[in-house]
């Protein structure tokens, strides 16, 4: 809170003005049933398909795009794959999910 107060004092702006200057993003989450071995193959396929984008494979695979990012990972408790995308609009996030889902063969 002290950092927020300091920023308010330094800029002379209201909180609403500061918040309004931050870009808004939309997160979309989808899940698909799949056996674990199919999910592992999907993660590998996406990692290969987007190797030029330096995929992060710490937990499934995350791909960063200029317009947002997509994370594909297996559930730890269910036989499903979760695909999460974040972009400037819901339509853009859904397009990213569709693109990555296709590359994954899901």
C-alpha cells in the first residue's frame, strides 16, 4: 500500500487514472478429456511446433506470443488437459487456444 501511496503522491493521479493506464487482458480456460499419455504427447508436440518461441516446459508447456500466451498442462487429479490463454481480448485468447490445441492434436 505504501508503494501505491508513493505513486499517487509522485504522479498526482487518482487510483482510477493509474488503473486505466494499465493494459487489460482476458484469460480463457478450457479443459479436454484425454489420457495422461496423450497429454504428454500433446505437450511434446506443442513444444516442437513452437520451438522458435522458446517454450517454457516447467509445468506442461507455455508459449508466449506477441498478442498473449498459452499454457497447456495435464491436470494432477483428473484425466484432462487444461489450456489457458491470456490476450487483449477473449477472441484473441480463443484463437490462441485453437492454434495450440491444433498443434497438440487434441
